[in-house]
């Protein structure tokens, strides 16, 4: 082990320096920020104040205990009587390194989490590996014997620990040893939605042969033949650091990794993580990660140091800390995968706000992060929507809202693929602005030329519909529909100007001049119809109202000069007069009655955008200071929120979302900084990207409406899902079951209670089938048992009947099969129904 290299890395990342107090207290700290499934957080001031959790708040336990001269102390996780907490003396948070500092029993020890989120190399950025590093030294001039232990809960590998069983094992990858755990069923990509966790693939705890580490599997309850209980199974690592003194500063480290097998589905084609594109498997990745440990410590330390310095210069110490947290959170809510051509696709997940995948008005605020650091990542963010919108599967003149529900990107789910998405001006403007921003960063629009007909169609749509928007939603859909939305009009005007820039870069000077002139004309007209004295209105026809015009930022970033500077100056002066205790309210709407707190909600991303409008540091600090105060006092210990109330720090309406990447918009105003970081892109992904795969051929085998079900809305006795259960007292009716008006389901029997249980038999006729699946509609959570064995479990809701593959040992074939179904609904429309389909690959 090269201690000098490691010490240099520690110095660069702040590990070997004196620990200054944080400028504000983070509500929660992302420890393992890999993707929406492998995302582990500490929801407390100190690492040993609370157990670690997934971003959804469910237990994802990591526990670490240090033993000093035979006496144990807890570093991570709740302390016990047998292992009291070692006092925490500091915390440093950087984009790649997070380090906790402890002191007691004669030693100082640092526990660091290193995730190599180096943006210029997508092979590194996409690695599902976090290093845990313990670094100890004596503080009392005495020698001490020190060892550490790490326990990783199997809950990390399942969605429902109380009911899902796991299997654990050992691996020898040649110089790297590992223990692993994963679900018994392995339903790869079998569950979609928001508040869900992965239940396929395997969690790995691994150690290099150079480390004095003993790996083991701890199962408190024996395997009864169905697998181990997830909530009582642990992967463990025991590291002997040895003698610690003033002159001996030993370091020990292990790797925590997750192999998700397949990461997402994009139009019915399973895609793997980008790091696998050249053929590496988890063994190769762990060997590579172990071999590169010292170099990555140094590389990540340099990156952290340089980027944090840039953030300090741009916005001060609070902005730098927020930037480090936002960087980790935004990437942890996203995933880089490889398409069929090995090109990167970058998908975000709409955490806490419905679980949509590749949502345009979510990656719109996230976009400053990939725009700043990686043109490859920015292109990879836009390509899925550009491909979808340019295909026969999208028939609307505007851009879609999303590409699916995580992790199944098989077409828009917000409003269903048969609708325009409900935010036509919003999403169309977003796409044109972001395509132009990528072109601005690179100096040409080459990557967009394949999609020029789509971009032109969008520009024509905004020309006709964007200046004075009809009654519709925008990204702030929690506020409801609004006609004549002045901020949405600003977006459209800037997007039209952006299209003019794209046309000019393409070489079509006449078209560029036409759209630039149109945008300038609309800007002048906007100033007249939106004017309300000392500010501009929420809606053109609503005097006495106001809203933050955060979309105006693109006028300066894209150097279009559509609006005179006094527009931003007038707005900023009004914002500063209307600041609340904990932030800038989004707008002046009171939604139900005077005093309604919903008139006080703020959007963190948009507040930081609005703070940039005048390019004045004093204005920026004034608008953002209350947001830092909110995070410092936040009562909900979750990831950074982007929707909260400004009067009290008691809510986090939406949190842990990728949109927090929007705080980096300020960095795009500094052209030299933008050029510096974007110019380091080593991936240089520029296609050709794979076209959308042709859709599978789905043939109905048993139509849903054919089946007569026994059903009850009262919880049945145990065994209800077994064929022998007596259901003679249950009611009898045909599916589907649900409420009238629920989109996508054919309701034949009303069901309007929270739960329903179904039992019935379905006969599959003889035939030459390729892949029999369920044709399933569910709103919301449902589980399906076939012949007494759970074969499908789904979360969230569907908007149409969807082919759904089975997991577990049961297969469908010709003959009679027994089905048992449970569906639960919590709000809104509801429904459950199923049939059987044969899914054939295209061309067969």
C-alpha cells in the first residue's frame, strides 16, 4: 500500500486537515450516491445518531464499530449498551468524498465514503462502487490496538424485507474476495414506481487481498428452505488496523457495490449500466476498482478540491456545501446506461413526485449539472426524448412529459401515451432550450441535426401556442392549471430565440433570423401585457399577481438579449421585497383561502435560478440566504427538498430529487468556468445512438373481460392465495374492477374500497407461444399469485394494460391455472384487471 499516495489523497479531500464547522447543517447526508436504488443516507447530525436509510426512508442499514484496546465503540448506526457512540468531532462533505471524524479512547478515526463521481469519465461515473475507508491515529501519544467492523443489511437488496427472502454467498474474483446477498426470486426489472427499492441483483461487500479483512455472512435465523430473512441477514467485514500511535496512521478499506444485472428497460429492451458496455462483469469491476483505489483517491481528491474552490468563488461557503450535497443527490437520482450501440443514455428518476423516468421538466432543472461538466452526459440526457419524439410512437406536435415509470421507459405514463402529456408548452420549450444549451457549450449544433424535423415541428408549435399559453399545466403542476401563464410565456419566447440560434448554427441564416426576430417581437409584447407596475404578473389577465420568472435565465446564458436588462432588475427588486423567513415563495397565489400555507411554497431550484437573473452577487446572496437557513433548521431529515413552505422549516414536500442539480446554473454564467469543466469530457460520446427498438408483437391469448372472479373487499384469512382455500362466500363478477373514469381500464365491476382480493381460474388454450405474460392493469400496488406462488408484484399505477413478465418458479403454459390477486389503492382512481398475452420479439 502506498501510504504517501493515500495521505496525499486524504489531504486533498480534507481528511488530514483540521475540520471546520459546516456553514449549515445538512438535513441528511448521501453516503452511497450511486443511483435511485443504491442510495444510502445518514438522516442525522452525527453518523452514530441514527441508522442509515434508503432515500425513501426505509432501512438500508450500514453499521460500523471500532474496537480500541478491546473496547468497542459505534461509529455508524445507532449505538448500543455494548458499543456506545464514539464522539463525532467533525464532518466534511465534498462531491466525491464524505468524511466523518471521531475522537475518543485515545484515538482519532475518520470514516470516509468515496464514490468516484468523476464527471469527465462516464465509465467511472457509472461504477456502482463506494469505498469505505477507516483512517486512525493516536491523540494521546500512546499506542493502541485498533480494529473495525462493518455490517451491511440485506435490506439493501430487497423492497420488502419482512416478506422477501434472500440468498447469500461468497465469491473469489482473483485477488478480490467478496460476500454477496440478493433476493431469492430475482424479478429483474419487475417492479416500477416511486416508493420502491430494488429486489433483484446482488449487493457485494468486497476486499482486496492487500487488506487484512475477514468477510463473513451473518444470518440470525436459519434458512428454512425458502431463503434467509432479509431483515436478519448481514454481510460483515472485520478489519484489523493493528497498532495505532503518533507515528502509525493505518488505513483500512473495503468496497460496497451493487450489480443490478439490467438497469432499466427502454422501449421493451433491457439496458445495462454503462460500465458494462465493454464486457466487464462485477468481478472484473471489483478487481479494477481495487487496483485503482489509490489513483482514484488522488483523482477524486483533486476534483473535490478544484470544484469546491470554484463553488466558493461563485457563491461562498454555503453555496459550496450546498453544491457538494446537490452534486451527490442529483447523480444518485439518475443512472447512466448503454444503448445497443454502446452509447450512453442518462435517465433521471422523479423521486417522491410519482416515479416517472426521463421526465423532461425534471431533467430541465437538473441540466446545469451535465451541461457544466460533460457534453456527453448532456447529450445522453436528451437523446431518449429526442428519439421517442421522432418516432411513430409519439404522434403529438409537442414534446412528451416523460418516457415511462422507473425503471421501465416504455413510453409516457403521465396522462398516458394517448395524451399530449398535459404540459405541451412546458416540455417543448424545455427541450428546445436544452438542445440549444448543448450547442452553445460546444459551439455547433451537429448532434441535433438528426432530429431537425422534430425541432422544427416544436418551434412551429411554440410559434402558434407558446406566447399566450392556453389553460394547462407547467412544471409547477402542484399549483394546478393556469392559462396565460407569464413565466411559461417567457420560456416559450426564450425557446423560440434558442431555435433561432440553432438554425443559425446549422447554417440556415434566414430561418435563424426569422425566429430571432419573432422572439424579440414577443419579448416586447410580453413586457406590455405582463406589466404590473413594479413587477410582472403571474398571468397576463390577472393584475395584482406575481411569480418568479426563473425561465428568463436562458436569455443571458444563451446570449440572446431578447429582454432588456431592466426586466430582470425590476423583478429582482420585487423578489427581495417579498422574501419570507425561509425563502422566496414561488408566486403570490393563495390556493384555497387567505392564510393558506400553499401560498408560501418555494422551489429551491427555481429560487436559485431567480437569484442569478441580475448576475449580481448581492442579489444572489439575498435570495439564497433564506434557503440555507431552511436546510439548517429542516425538521424532516431527508435529502435536500425542492418544494417546501417558507414560513416554518417543518416540511419537505418533494425531496431527494435530481432537480437539485439546478443550483449549478450560476456556474453557467461564468463562460470560462463552463468551458474549463466541459472541455475535460473524456467520453466524447457523439453517436451514433441506437434507434428505438421496434415494438414487440403482443397477441391476446385470454382477454381480461373473459374471466369471472370471486372477490372480497374484506381481508381474508391466511391461505387465501392457495387453490384449496374456500371462497364460496365471496362475491362473483367479471373484471375489471375499479371506479368509473379511471384512465386506461375497462371497468365492469365497481370497486371503491382501499383493498380487493380476487380468486379465479384461467385456461390457456393450446398454441405455439414464445413468451406468455400477464396483460395487467393496476392502480395502485398489486400482487399476483399463480398456482399458489407469488409471480408478480408491482407498485405505483399503470395507465393502460401492460405486458408484465413473471418472476419466481412458476411459468405459464397451455392448461388451467389458478390465480389469486390482491390490489391496494390509496388515492385517486383505482382499478385491477388482468388477462394473458403472448409477447414475441419483432420479426418473428
